[in-house]
C-alpha cells in the first residue's frame, strides 16, 4: 500500500482549498496583504510566483483562481509547447474570464513565452506563472513587464510542524494510524522548508510503523530517508548544489568541491552535466592563468561520455581537484563582458577599411583592406596598428591581472601597448 487507501499522495490529499487553510507566506496571504486584497477586490492581475519547491506556488495559484470564480487552465512548461498555449488561448477567448497557470515557466523558450504576450496584454487570459528560477533572467522582458512578481520563502519549522499536525489529525488514513509526533528534528531537517517533502516523509514513515507508536527521529531516519530522494535533479537542490560545487572550485577548495561532487553523484546527477560545468569554469575562472585547465576539463567531458558512470566519477574527481588547486584568473571573462557592453552601447560600428576583406575588384577600388599592415612582415611579428572602430580607439577590454601565470603575457603586451593605450 504505497499511498494509503486512496492511492493519492498525502501532499495532494492535504492540499488546502482556501487562504484560511493555507500555511506560510503570510507576507502575501495574511490579512491586508497583496493576494488577499486582490481576491477581495475581484480584480485579478497577471503575476509570477517565484520560490523554492514545495512552498505552495501551485496551491496558491489554484486558490486565487477558485476564490475569484475563474476558469483555470494549467500547463507544465516541461511538456507543453506553443500549440498547447494557442489552444488554451482560443478556448479562453470563447469562454472568457480564464486563468492560465504555467508551472516551471522558466523552462518556456522565448518563442513559447512570446506566444503568450498578445493574450496577456489584451486580457484574454490572466497569467499565473510559477518558477524556482529568478524570473529576471528566465522570463522575457516583454512578458515580465506585464506581470507582478511575488517571492515565496521556504517554510519555517513552525509552518512545517503545523502542517504535520494537520495531517496527523485531519487525514483520514493517518488519523487511523494513531501516531504520536514525539520528535521532530529529523523530519524538519530532511524536509528543508519543503511542505511536499515533509508530507512525503511523514507518509513514508507512517507506512512502516505499527499503529499507535511514537514517530521518532530514528524512525524517520530509518524508514523515510531510505526511500525519499535527497537530491532532486529537477528542483532547487539541483541548482543549489551545482552552485556550491562551482563556487568551491572557484574558491580553490578541493575539499568542498569533492563533497558537493559526491552529493551530486550519489544523488544520480548526470555526469555529463557536471563535466560541462567544469568546462565552462575552466575558461571563466581560470582562463590563461592555466590554459591546461580547459584541455583537461574538455578531456574529462569526453571521458565521461566514453566510459559512463560509475567509473567516470574518478575522472570527475581528478578534474575537480585539478581545477580547484589551479591558479585563477577571470581576465578573459571580464574582458568579454566589457566588449559585449561596448557592442550594446555603441551598436554596429563600421569595420575600419584596413581590416575589411576585399575579394572583388570593386571592393579594392573602394580601398577595402587598404593600409593593412601584415604583422609577420615586421620585427617581432608586431606592428603598431589600430584594430578597433574609431569610436572605440584606445579602449582596453583585456586587462591581465596580477596572477603569476599571466605575468609573462602581461609584460609582453605592456611593452607593445604602451604607445597605443598609454599604459
């Protein structure tokens, strides 16, 4: 019996239907707060709910729609496409007064998000999106400007305990088990602010215990932790742990890198995903301070694809330790950022004539390529010449740092750039 007599998970059985039953997020649903005021006013505006998994985003969307008497259409961005969006918009136009809830909206592509714009702007649908990712980065500006963003927080221990007590006293199946919540440390620690995870833990443990016994920390650790995944590849932990791993590498801590690497491999993360992130870090955070880092990271990615898990975990570990203990420089990363900022600020500046290609007679007559000085024709393979558009002349995007591995490059450049850039 996996989920009790109804075969419906406890988290779904306990899903609240009104704001009065909703636990947590008092800054949004408490008396006088924005969503409660929205419901009371009868005027629904499009909005996006941003917060970690299991804090009530989907539940809140359903409560708002039902409390205002709106027809609710629901899509998951993981499986839905532009065609699904257009079908729902057509139905909303025919029936009127509809809400479209899109879970994981950050997974929608630009074209999928673009398909929503007209309907949202005209009021054909009211959009409620849910995301675990910062919408500033993941939702296109045109759509974001048409929505309010409300931030949801991880549930407090007080919130989680209230949910647990509600489940024990209100759920028919759990109430029949007559369990006593005598200890809560393990339950709260493993739940980590996630209501769905808390209720899953509670149900998994209750299934293993005899009726009428105490629900202890040992019972939760023994029964529930064995069956409840501690690493959600599709949720917040996926992003938090890879973030901790990358920051350990950047911070030159091989011990932290190995710990977070082990958390990912033990949790079933795709090894190729880890290897790809190390390839990115090799250029972003190490760069020319140690060019071999990119070579090793790329070889690691190829090896992972070749030999697979579990053997590739040692290749991942070897590469992680190498990257963590390598000299660091983000000079290339910041230089590229400056160059991109200049492109955005100045637009498409014309290519100077000496740098243009001249494959035809007409182009040569127009002096394309005229005045170009071939570096290898000069001593040291270097010649004074401008390679930037006139509006950017003298700009130094690449500024080597003080890293010992870059010193030789810096000195070579300084000798040749002194006249050009004045330093």
